[in-house]
C-alpha cells in the first residue's frame, strides 16, 4: 500500500516541481510582476574617469533629473566649490592634454582609445526566490566561464569588445531549477570635442582659484591718485602684495586655478564633456570614449587647422619651460584616429561635438569694445588691436567664416563620414535680459577693473548683431541653408542645436535673483561700487561689503549663466602667460595684468549651469544621431565563433 501510494505522490511532486517555475511565471504575467531575467550594465562607462566613484557621483545625481538640475544639486552639495576639483587629477588624460596609453582604470590597465574589453556587472532581476543559488555561465566563443553564487549577489566580469557574450544562469531553489539567458555586447562610442572657448568650458576652472581676503595691488595706465588699486589676492601667496614690492611669476603661479588642460582652459564643466558623460549615465549598455580637443582662442584657421598660442601654463612651470603653442585640433584628431585604427582596424569616430566661429569674427574684440570705457585704455587697446567693431565682425562673418566653414566641412568628412554625426551647438547670447532685450549695461559685474563699464549703446549694438546676424548665419553654415552652398546637402548638413538659446535669454550676465548666493547679493553691488577705492584700507580689505573674498563660491546656483568680469577674476584670476613675449606683463603688478586677469579666465562665457543647459539641448540630438534608443539585437542561440588571433 505504501509503495503504491508513494509512487504517484513522487510523480506528482516531480511534476509540481517542474511546473512550479512555469506557474510562477504565469502568475507573474497575470498580475503584472516582472519576469525573472538577467540585467547588465557597463561599469564606470565614462572612460575618461579612472575611478568608478567619480562616475557613480554623476549617475546618482543625474537619475531622473536634467543635466542642469544635476549640476545645480552638485553645486550645492560641494558648497559651491565644484565637483570637478577632486576629479581633475583622476583622468585618463593628463594635465598637459596627453592621453594615457594605457590608462589604469579601477586597477586594470586599459587601452583608452582602443579597448579590448569592458567591465560589466550582471544581476538576476525579477521575482528571485529567497535563498536561490545561481550557477552562471558566460561564453564569448572561447569556451564558457562558470561560477556559482547566491542569486542576490551581482557578478562582475570583463567582456570582450566587438563580440557577443552569452550569459546564462541556472536558478536553483526549493521550487526547482530554471534557466535564463541573455546576450551581452557593449557598444563603445568614440566622441571627439572640437571648437573654441565655449566648447572647452572657459570660465569654469576644475579647481577654482582660492582667494585671500586681503588686497593685491595693480598698477593702472592712468597717472595721479588712480595709478594703483587693490583687488583680492591669491590665498597662500606670501610675496609682495604692494605695487612697490614685486615678486616672481613662479611664486605667484603656485596658487593658480587648475584646469584639466591649462593651455586650452579645458574644463570638465564644458557642455561637450557633460553631454558625453550624460550619454554614459543614461545608457547602461554603452561605454563612452571621449577625446576633448577644444581650445580657448581657437579659430578655424588657427586652432582647428593650424596651431595656436597656449592660454597659460600648467601651474608650477616657468614661462621659459612652458610650451607656448597648441597643435591644431583636426591634426590631433586625425593622428588619434590613425593610431586607433592601427590597433583596431574597425575603430571609427562616432560623433563630433563642435562649436566654432566666435573668434573668427573677433567676438572678444566686441566684448572689449563694450566693457573698456575709459579713454586712455580704449586708445591703448584700439592701437594694439584688442578692441574690435561690429562693422569689422560683420565683414568677417560675410567673407571669412563661410570659407573657413567650407574647408572645415571637407576636413571632417573623411574622419566622421556623414556630417549629421557632427553636432554643432550654437552659442547662447550672453547679453540679454529677456527675449530680444539687451542687458541695460553699467559697471555692475565689471568693476573689478577701474576702466570697465558695459556701455549701454555699444552693448545694445553688439547684442543685436549677435542675435539677428551672427547666430542665424551659424545655422545656415551648419545646415547648408540661407544661401550656403554645400557639395552634397544630403550628407553635408551638420546636426544643429540651439534649443538652449531661449533659456539663455533669461540668464544673461545682468540677471539677478533674490535666490542668488548671499555673497553675490551683499558684495557685488548693482550700482557698480563693490570695491574700496581707498588704497590704504583696500590693501587689507578690498571689498566694501565687509566680507572676505574667500567666501565667494563659483559653483553655487545663480540667476546669471554668464560669467561677468567679477566672476572671472574671483574664479580663475588668470595670468596671461599665453601672450606673445612683447605683450607679457612686466611684473605681477603690471597694468596689463590687471586688465587681463579680469577677463582671461572666462568673462562673458557660460557658467557651469550655462554649460549644463547647453548639454541638455545637445544630449537628445546626440542620442538620436547615435541611434541609442533603437532596440538592441536579440540574443544569438550560440556564442559567436572565436575571433582570429590570440586572446589577450
């Protein structure tokens, strides 16, 4: 009796065990629960970052938020000191701009431009039975790798680039055993950033200057009682602060701001870096290899094609040992691609992020024309060619820029193919207080130098030229419209991005808000009288507000997305080492150093918030061009056959 009754019970038990996973799946489907499945993601997939913690900071801060909102949150989290200050020395590109080949990322040596594998994390997700055991198998065609873990534990491994790895798992629990499979294939997108100061991130040093509360003397071009004035000094500088006490540039440079490339004022806050980083954050099956080449001061002729002067030297180096030039970006990119294809013949450039043209029409000369107001300085700067005019820029816009763009288009086609893979991101008008309404002008935001004052008439003229002539012309040049002739409009049109311009119209350099940082509201006077004109008292306390300059925080959220001259000085205070020897200041108290220190670090350039807004505009265009939202190919039934050659 027992034996006879036991057999059907055993059979029923076995049948129930076999059907239990099926029943659980059916029940899950019936009640809308997710099925048991394998999920995976690339770890530390923004490959510029050597350490995963730096990527995770952005992955967590950007989750379900815009890039702008994430930047604002990180600005508050860092107390306005900026997230990049701790990351700048942990990159696969050194401070001189050289790619580290190989680069040690999370304790593993990798080829930066031509990776052979990628780190991934694999998990079992869905209704995982408590206490279940997972027997994992990973096969990329060279034979399976197996391991067994508790199903609650993720599995970390490296998968070969360029082939599919089939991941399968036997899930064993009290209910029986089930098998789940999926395919793992990482897509590594190669993105290059090209262009000028807007592309490089000028105005936003990765580690901003640390300011001292006491004053530092500058000479003025004017004689008499206005021959000297004091502004905040660099923290840590123990040399001569008075104009009568000169010191060496080398001592001064020890306390400079830090850029991840000083020669080009390249910054991790640039919209190009933030766009590439956001792609890595948003798409877990994609790795991003990013090559930033944009450089402050670049024109199409001198910067993209030819070499250009360095903006400044890496801190700690003297002028005599500092490289005075920067190679042309197109040549650098071509050389990097050639080296990559030598190692991986199928390696290609997937995307170019580009902003160029402002220096080709001498936009910095227009800025100088607006803000340099005193007769002596205007005469000197006109004589040296620093001050430009709208008429000159209009002529260059009509004659020189179209020719340069045509040459650039032809140079990019062999590198990237279809020029829709060039994302041209337009400039935001920096001088608007509302749609089509220029800032009112005046000294506010520019009184860091006694000769500065944003002249209302000249400002309105420049703002109108930018809005009504320059920006529309850029659209035509990028998209082969408005009379711009292209050889093949079907493949010669760049992808054009300007969705951020409407927002910039509300956040020009004159924007103010009750929510601005308290230091800004209390110490940067809207009347333009922020600094003590008395050189005796200003030597110890240059600000009239009674607060120390060390309290300024460049990366706190504020209404203006454009750095004014005060911001530029308080964030970067750049000594103009990149100038020709004949234009170099005679000493660190020189009058020309006083002028240039207020603008050379990024005056009238987007802040980190402005760059984040530009990245929010460029991101969807980049994702669409790269087709990142397309369905991924289904798993193949078997691993791909082994590739030729020896596995490394």
